[in-house]
C-alpha cells in the first residue's frame, strides 16, 4: 500500500475514510450525494464522483450491481486500517466488565472460556482464544480411582492448579493398591515436566522393549497413555458467539455460512491462523483472503497474543465480517489479551 500513500491526496483519503466509516455503520452502499451532505465537508457532488471514480480505478472501492453507491473492497479496508484508522479506547464499562469477569473463577480453562465469551458479548462477533501452549503447563500430580467394570477415574493436576478429570476404560480390573502404586511411579517419573515432554516420554516408553521393566511399570505407562492430554486429541481453541455472525447480511449466504460453520466446527484453520500470530508484535489483522482460507474470504480476523510471565503462550481475537468497527474492535482485542494474561498469573 505504500504506492497508494503517494497516489492519494488529502481529499481522496478523507473521502475514502468517510465512505468506509459510513458503510461500516449502516451496511448500505454509499453514494456521492450522501457523502456531500457530510457536515463540514464542503465538497461538491461532482468532485466527490470524480474522486470515487479514481478510488474505484485503484481497486479500493467498487459498485455493487444493485446500487449506484460504492462499498469498500478488501484492499480498501486494508488501506483504511493501515493508514486512515483512528482507534477509540474501550469504554469504562467494557474495561470493568473484562477485568472483573475474565478471572472471576479459578482454572485456566474457565478463565479462557470467560475471555472468549466476554469478547464475543462485547463485540457481538465470534470470540476465539487458543489455549496456552502445552509447554507452559507442566505435570504436577496424577491419581487413579477404581470405578466399575474396568473403568478408572483419572485426576490430573498441572502446575497452574488446573484439574483434569476423565474416566478411562482399561483392559483389566485394577485394585486400589495397584492404581496407587502406578500413580506413585508416574508422579516420581513426570513431576515438573511439561505435558509435551510427558507425552514424548510415554511414547518412547511404549515402544521400548519390556524385558527390563516390571508389569507395574507397563501398566502405569499404559494408564498414563490414556490419561495425559495429547496434542492431537485435546481442544486447542475456545470459540464463542459464532451465531452472532448470522446477523450480518453479507455473511448470510447459505453456502458461505455452511463453509464458515464447518471451519468453526473443525477448528484446524482457526488454530493455524492463531499459531501464525503467536510471535506477532501486538494486534494482527487478516482481512478477507489475507487469511489464506476460503471459508474466511468474507471475514476479518483481529488477534493479539497474550503473555504470562513475559512468555507468549496463546492468542485471542474476534472473527467477523470485513465490515466491522475496527476502531472499536482493535483496542478491545488488545486490552482483553492483557487482561487475560494477568488473570492467568493468579
């Protein structure tokens, strides 16, 4: 967009800014007559039409078939965000709601869910938060409790006081003493190590020969294999408010919505996008096709990384139509990332 900065004079920039803001506000194509009525503009409709023709030739706006008015293209939104946008700080009530409610409950999973839901509720878009990377969570303790018919309750505690409970089905019945012996062995083997390291050790132990280990160790490793979260099988992203996007006419096409909700359901594309933002310096914005994923072609994704103890551990953001209020959304995403990072420290 550097060439456009030199090609556009102050009047062209002013009119493009007004057009984008007007379209974001009401979702209707903007005509020259409407712009000419802008208070304090003092530019004739003929001049506005000439400028709009130039902006259309540059690919920044286009005219839908059904209207003589113009709407921004994705390139127009990009130039607007990079060069014309004036952000507005979040309202006091929004800041208070975030600070009070993001960390109101213990446990990183619930804190992250709260952040996703609050961000969605405040912006009326879809809120998305990636869970802290597995390297940031370490093994603290595991306990096993026998249930019935070969079922065992697993209680896994990580260093952030997050408790994971799950029921596993074992190939044989274990006594309470055998399960206690297995948990003692695993606690001594894994304590203090990251969950990624733990899964790596389990995989290695399961492939090595068994001649030099006793049956208790084999049973313990098999139990751990079923119990410790696996990167491929655990939920890596929390998504809230996806149905908010159905309120936007530009996303309401049945096929587009189906592809979008398929992407939300599978989450791999979203996770890959968030991973690309892990090392970003502050807010990142993908507009339309910039995401590289076809289901998000009519959407924008605004993200910011969040940090715990000066280490970037995840990314949060919102997904919405390209016609979103960037001036409000960008600072909200930024401040929510900071609030989430602080909440996860406690």
